[in-house]
C-alpha cells in the first residue's frame, strides 16, 4: 500500500477522494521535495482514483520548453480531453507538474479548457510559487499547501518504521 505523510486534514480529504473515485481540480503548492508530485502520482495510479492510467492521464512537465506554451495546450491537452475517458474511469486527468512555469498565454488557454471540459476532466497542478499561477486558475482549484518536514520528524518517522519492522539500523 502506498503511503505519504500529510497533515491529518489533508489525509482525510485525499482518502475521501480515493474512496469516491473523484477529485476536484487540485493545486498542490510548496517547496521542492515536499511531496506534491508524489501525491499527484498516487492519485493518478490504480491505488488512487484512475484505473486506466495510460488512456486517462496526461502527465506534463510544465518547466519543459516543449510543453509550457499555448501551442502545447492547444495541440496536446485539448485533443486529449476531447476523447471521452476509457472505462471504468469517470474522467480524464491532466497532471501538470511545475505548472508555475507555464506561459501567460498557456494559462489563458487553460482557463477556457477548465470551463469547457469541467464535467469530463480534472486538473492536478503542482507548483513551487503559487503567485505565478493565474488567479482565475487558482479560483477553480482546491488548494493544498505542502510544507517541508523537519529533519527531526523524518528521522523519528523512519526510526519508528525500522523499530516496528524489527530491522536493525545504525
């Protein structure tokens, strides 16, 4: 079973999303290494809410020169969403990692796509700098702020696992 350490309120929400096999548009923001991408990948996996990942998930690196502009939105994202989701999934997911790197023109085009395909698609956006995400996009998403865990917390969490599993460690 996949596990990610989150604040309790977040864990409860994401467990409900997985149980219901449904999510709102999500905006996951925070520092690099805080778990945003990991959570998005869990949600878009069989352990999450998508059973037919190859057909129903489009994963994009928003910092790639190739995929950060309006051309990619119009030539790749919209055509992907035009085709109905493959069963058994209810909708398609567009996961844009590092969405804060998209161009202004790409955001304007995305805003229209959010509206046009709101019944048949969901977006998961991750970013380090939420101020670079267009306000109109932010308003359409459920936002979650990820914080870096302290070294002490991570050390205790890992040693508890090792102790519970009766694994010797140094």
